[in-house]
C-alpha cells in the first residue's frame, strides 16, 4: 500500500465502529467519582460531545469540594459519599478518577450498583484486583474499561491501521499495514514530579500505600504502547531495572525490556504468500523497551520498527496529535517514502475556557475515549476493542513483575 493513497489529515474511522466519525456518539449520562485534577480535565473534554452529560459528582466526605466542582462544571447534583453517586438512578456510567489505592473498592461499589465503569489508570494496583473487577463486571453484565485514553486519539487509531492494518469505512475492505513484520517497539513517559504541586514526600505520588510510585503512575502508558503493536499478547519475559526511594519505598524510575514469542515457526522467507521479503524473522517475535519515571521529563515518543519501515508517534505520545511514517528503500539507510499525519485537537469552547481550561497537556483528547465508550455501550458491548480487558490484564501482569523485580512492596504490605 502506498502512503500517498492515505489522506494525511482526515481522522481515521474508529476501531469500534468504522462506519461513524471519531466523535459521533449517542447520549450517555456520566457520574464523576472523585473531584480532582484529572476528573476536571475529563469533564472539560466531555463538553466537546453534545450528547454527553455529567449529572452528578462526588467527593467522599467532602460535600463542599463536590459542590465547588459541580458549580464549576454546571453539574446538577453533588454528593458527599460515593454510595450516593453509585445509586443515583440517572447515572449510566461512573468515571472513577480518585486515588489509586481505592480502585478495587470503588470499582466494586459502582459495578454492584449496576453502573458501567471507566476506571482511570491504573485499572487496579495489582493483577489480582484487576481480575476481580473484570470478573465482577462480567457477572453484572456492565461495560468496564481502563481509561487508556491514548488508544482513542486519531493519531493512535491511524498508527494501529498503518502497522497492523484496518478496515475502511465500509467495514468490509481490509487494508494491510505498511511496515511489514514488527521487529521492535520503544516508548517512554517520564515527568518531573518536583516542578509542580506534587511535593516530595507528602504528595500521594510518593505514598506507596495510596498507589504511588512510577510504575503505577506512569508505567501503564509505555507498556500499553508496546503491547498494542504486538497484538496485545503477553510477553515471554520481562526484565526491569530502576531506582527505589529508600524513605518512601516507591519506585522513582524504571526501564523494562520484554520479549514477545513467535506465533509461528515458519518465517516469511519460507512462506509462499510472502514473496516480497526474505528474512529469518519469525511471525510475532520481537522485543520492546520502555522507560518511565517521575524524576525528569523525557522526549516521550513511541517508535515502531518493521521490516519495511518505521513509524513514530510523536511527543507527547501518551496523548498525541502527530504520527510520522518512513518506508525504507532497498539498501541500508535508504528511505523510499515519508509522510506525516497530523490530527489537531478540538478547539476549546467558551464554556471550557470559563471553567479554567485544562490542567494537563492535550486533555481535550479525553473526548475521543468518551465518544467510543458511549458507542460501545449503546451497541451492547461490555468492553472496547481499542483496549480490551484481556490487554488490561497483560499490562497489569507486566507492571506486577516490574514492581516485584524492583523490590517495591504492594500497597497493603508493611
């Protein structure tokens, strides 16, 4: 497939429903569990969806905080308990955006109340809790997803199509990827926690029993970036190195290297259907490297290397607007074709500006995730294909292994 045949600025069709636009969605009524900074940004982004409404918010034990949040975002109901929120009959789905250590209990509260749930990253503080919530959601037949909003940005939807292939808007024509077989993926996400209000050691970022630390704060992003291009499969090996803070016990930064096993023992060179490559690479086999932390701000780029070229999701790759593809020509270091895909974020409305804009970069992009969630729920789906619950479990197992190898104790360990 020639890159020139792909429109560089038209948003690709969403994976969950290629027949609609990326922001098209049916009505959905949201409840906000937690009234902090990320919840603020999520509420702001929902204002880009005319069919979305936030009907209630809750700050546990703090009605004044909830009321302040409600007034800022024109939310009709404010609660001082999460129980009230979970049992509000006018809420379809609860966005859980509070402190990490309460993911299991608050997720359980909402699921058993019959609410769909979008659990902000991390989905849970360990794989056992994640599996518990997934099985509980399936038992109660409610939609459940980790808030891996990155997967829903047009740039990432396009990156997936360019690497793995994808269906056109007619949902019948499949176009193969352009990079050939994936060889490796690298991704990084580091920020400097000391240059904002997250003071050491009092911020929850540095409190292990609240789910702080680099792996739970930032590790999910580069891990999900790498598993995406290996089909969401579980790696055969995980190796972690990094630094753990002595006084607090949290991990400050880490680097992971993982290896993915082959899906077949027949290489393309021996497969008659692969006439344009002669390589010993086995299908599905590859490596990925990830770096994450809270000590310094990294470039934040995800790069996919294939046998026929490479693709880069440009900074900030956890909430990107731009993808660059370079196809190789015959001969070492030779490029045949290059194209940049750029997808600007929705422009802030006056309502968004009046409520104070955003706290974090590119948070308007939450609207892509919210639109997909609404479409999936309306279609009767219990998870989103952009980021399945099975892949969430793969990510949680990798993060568990990383924390164990680094010597970080669990949130309940003394």
